[in-house]
C-alpha cells in the first residue's frame, strides 16, 4: 500500500532520498571548503538523522537547549555538543555539569554574569568548561557587538577559573530578510567578515581562537565563503522548507519533510478544509508568498487561514477536483517548529513507509 | 521557596485560584441561562482540569480530534464526548467505533461523503452513531450555509442507517475579528440567530433537534443570549489569554496560565533576551497590540520578535532594571497552541508549586 493510504493524517512524512541528498550536499560542500559542519539538532531532534550527519562527517553537534542535548546524548551519537545559547540559572548549570561527565560540552556566553556563574560551578566541581563568545553580526538578538566588546569579555573570561575560551560564534539569521540571492550573499559576507575580524583581534591580543563558527542554513553557502570561518551550524538544511526555496536556489524537490493531510470538508467549490492547522503546520509566516505552506500537488492553491486543527485552502480552477478524503502533501513555511509539534516522523521511500523515527528532542525547551 | 525560583524555565505556570474562578464563572453563567457547558478540551488537554469542569456541572466534553478524546476517555472523566469536527478516513472511523464501546460519542458532519462512510461502518458494526450538522455562521471554515442546505443534509442523513441526527452546531470564531465589545455582541447574536432559525426549520420539517450548540470563548456570553441555544463549547475560558482581554471585558488578572521565563542576555540597555521563543510561546499574532505576549511585570515592554528559543524584548525606561537571571511571567497571545507545546503544567497557589499536571492530550493531532 502506498504511504498516502497507509498513514493516518495529519502526520510528518520524510522522503528519505531527499533527506540523504541534502545531508550529503552540505557535507560535500564543507569538505570542499575545508570547514566543519556542526549540524544543529533543533530541526530534526531525531537520533537517526543525527547518525546520518555523523556518518557524513560531522564529529560534533549543535543544540539550542540542554534538554535537546540530553536527549541526543542519551542516543549516544556524538561525543561533543555545542550549546549555541546562554546557560542561565542554577538548575541548568547543574544539568550542564552532569552532561560534562558524559560528553565534551561547549557553551556560548555573551556577558560576565552568566559566565561567572558557570565559572563558580566549574571550580566547585573541579571541572573546566569550554566556552565560545556569541557575537551579534546583525540579527540583534543575543551576542556582543563585534570587535572591542568581545575582547573585553575575553579578558574577563581569562580571569575566570574553570572556563577556557575556545572561539567565537554568530547566528547570521538576519540573512533570511534578504529579497534576492545576491543580497543574501552580501549580508552573509558582511557577517562573516565581522566575525573573522573579531577572531583576528582576539588572536592579536594573545588569545588562541580555534573556533570561528557561523550558523544558519540560508547562509550556509555564503558566510562560509569568507576565509577564516572554521565551521558552520546549519539545521534546516536536512529538510529545507518553504522559506528555503523562495530565493530560487532550491525548489520543492529538495524539501524532504512534508505534512500529509486529508481533505475533511468541501464547503464550497473554491474552498477545501484539511485536517492540518496551526497545531500541525505551526504559525510561522512565509517570507515569499501569502499562505501557511506549499501544497505539493497544487502549487497554485493557497492555505489562506489556519486555526488549530483546520487548514482553509482557497482553490484555483485547476484544483477544484479535490474531494473529501483526498490526501495532499504540504511543505511547511518553517520546518523546525513544525517537527517540534509531533512525536514521530514517518520515513518513505519508493512510495512506501520504510521506518518511523521518534522525535526524541521534541518539546525539550528547558 | 517561591515558584519563580523553584521551577526551571521556560515552563507553563497555572495560577490555580484564577483557573478555579474562571471555571466557576462560566458554570454559573450557564446555569443562570439554563444551558449546558460542553467544555472544549483542546485548550488544556489535562485530566485534572477536565475533572474541575465536570465537578462544576459539565456532563459532556468537546474534543477537536479523536486523539484528544482517546486521551480523555483514558482518564475516565466524561461519559459523553462530542467531536466538533469531521471524521474522515478508514483509520479514524475504526478508532471512532472503538471509542463508541467506551463512551457515548457524538460527531459533526457537514456533507454526505463523510456521513456515508460513518453510516456504512456503523451498519457493519451493528452500532448507531449520534451526529450533529456543522453550520457556517460566518467563520467560513467548514460547515453548511444556514437554512436549506442544512435541511437537505438532514434529509440525506435520515436515509443513512446507523446515524441518528441529534442537532446542529456552529463555531462562531469570526467574532474574534470584532474591534469592540458591542461589535462582538452583534456578530455573535447574528450567528446565534442563524443557528436557531436553522434548528427551527429542521423542526418544522419533522426533525427532532435536541442540541443547538454554539462555540467560542470570546462569544460565550453573547451568542448564548439568543433564546434557543441549548449549549456552548468554550475552551479558552479556563485560562484566558492576551486575545481574551483586548476588548476590555477582562484583564490580565483573569489569565490563569503564564509562561515563566528567564532573562538570559542583556545585550543592550533597551533589549533583553528571554529563554521563551516560538517553541514555547507559539507564533500566533496578538489581535490587540504588536508583540508576542503580555509581560505581567512590565506591561509596557514589548516582545518584538521571537525565534525558536529566544524572545527579544524591547524595554521602555521603567523596565531597564531587568538583569540576567531575572524571571518574568508572560501571558501568551493564544493559550491553546502554547499549552500544546509542553508536556506538563505547574500549578501554583500562594506563591508555591502545589502540583504538576500532565498534558495528556498534547500533540494528539490525529
């Protein structure tokens, strides 16, 4: 039986051949540039895909939160994990220390308060923690301004026992605002150059900087063109999504993860209701065109509204044959929060379900 | 220790006294109008709150999906459940039949295709299923146009063995677009009147219509003012949210569920980063003011952007004392998808954590 009939809906379907291709493309590119891929686990949160990334050459993974790291360490895939985020609070510092007994950990810092707490805890436990400084190259989220501010924190860290400064990182997520591929390349290059210049400033002041780390799938082939970037931390690239293909570098055929959904109502000729709403697709907007996802079978149809368990699709003439019970595939606007809503993903190959993978890091927000 | 220190973040915190008050206000109002509350479980998905609703007088519950119903039936709270949604597909019909062995089920229908499949399955199993017809009173999602279209389907249902028509329902969710309380009342009244007129049309044609059911928390005290409405199906009212208090009928003091979050970075005087992003707050927009939630301690501060694990807060002068490690409470824009992102909620009373409730229906999207 084909997967469209075999599975109940709504559910996550992963096209395994596309997934493998995506993982290989990134690994191949990184090798060609002589840099590391430290793949972000937030996108898939799945041991099987982590293993695929490891087998393609990754020796370390990135996580957003300790909970994600704990799930991944439990699966035993990587010996080193970078938390590309600040660790703040007594409960979390305790969990970090416990993780350090199991794998090599690296943690981001962007200010003296959080760093001091990490230092105190490491000293009390007789441990040394590797840290990297988060740099703000334009996203204006966390992170220090490139240059002198980073040097100041590096000097403070040097005075904090139990911490060892290993490098610097940025998440150049603001490239997603670019309207064209050329604009994206330019914004990414600027971010990469600011990061490398800061690394060189630290080196000129006597710091050993091994890691100069850029993030973000949209900029994966752009920021990394800057000489001096040593690694990247893409996440979304394993699946890609409706955001990824808007600037025309890839198309829906490179989107490995889709939501399989059923038409449950046809209240009027130009409207179909599917059983995937915001609790399945997530509410992230599309940067390219209006709507809550890309319908693979009917690219000209628009998911005009979603409520929690309903998707409302406006049907152009050519899609009006859709009937109650029909199943269609939707590529989500942003795949990461979509995956985070489900407990498992179904893997298909040659039209058949070949595996079911647990999303072990789902909901690990702490 | 106070709950703000005892809990790790981000997490869901339920203020039990507010929750109890909200449940009682709705139960009291419904009794005063002589109508039933068939509370929607999609909001909390939690056995403890279902019991609270039952103890306040509800004899039946509403669910959006079979998965929610299965979780609730497992907890043994209600003997009757309405699925206020279409059931389509072989797998789901099988699960519905299994649920019918355990509790009394009622299911929405809005067209002959889904109804015919239910009829065939019930006949084969020697069972009778209660159905209600979904009517579109203006939301333009699923449901039939009030009046003749409903009568036509009622006549078709009458010819389908194994089905018994019990009534009609609407979800007047379009009231949420109203800009003022008066406008909301007017839109809700119009929806209620269309529903009652349709019920009377069916009765005039010989159908016995016991259930005339309205939905939606924002319209709970409005649609139900129309004589002839026999029940309502509010969900959000147990917690309320940033959407609920925008038109001024209730304030944040009636919002029982908040996200406890920690400041993890203070990159500039007017910016704070918290550890709650879209994977915690959900991405639903606010209908009242820009931003991704209402900060209880600093109502004038705005959560200007969220990414998956970060909230970016713009701080007005009076909030600039916020420092790394501080904890604040956020009332989400839309509480239902927010709850759906976590596995548990922590219950607080008199500043202490008094319980932890499992969100048993979380992620039951099928």
